[in-house]
């Protein structure tokens, strides 16, 4: 499961990497195809936006993009699995944000 920003954040990051020359076009296109085919459920929650703001405040984050992922996991009482090490470090104190190798 993932909150709605996943489907705009991932394509944006892939496009930026390609535009900067850090990612070959074929790799970006392949990743977009895998995202489109992935069995990820778009999930939201009535309190998602407010909880994301609260978590961003708690963690000292100016933006709420990452906080939406953290908030959804908190509201659903589940782990957030991420490859984003910055997000992992920033939310470490919460105890439920992990990398795949920590599962």
C-alpha cells in the first residue's frame, strides 16, 4: 500500500535523474513500467493530511511529502519499508520505518 504521492513522486524522481544524465532513458522507462504493473494499492485515510502535518512538525520537516508515507503507515499500524535512507534516518525515532534489509 502507498499514499497517492507515490505515483507522482516516483515518475518525477526518475525524470529528474534522466534529465540530469544520472539515469539512462531505458532504466527510467523500465522503472516506470514496473511501477505501472506493480501490485501496489493506492491507499488513503480520512486523517492522512492532518497526521502528515503533525508528523512533519514532530520530525522537523518543512515539507509533508515524506510525512504522508510515514503517516499512512502510522494510521494503518504497519511498517513503512523504504529504500530512501534519508527518510529512514529522519523517521528512525518512530520505530516503524525500515529498509528491506531490516525486515
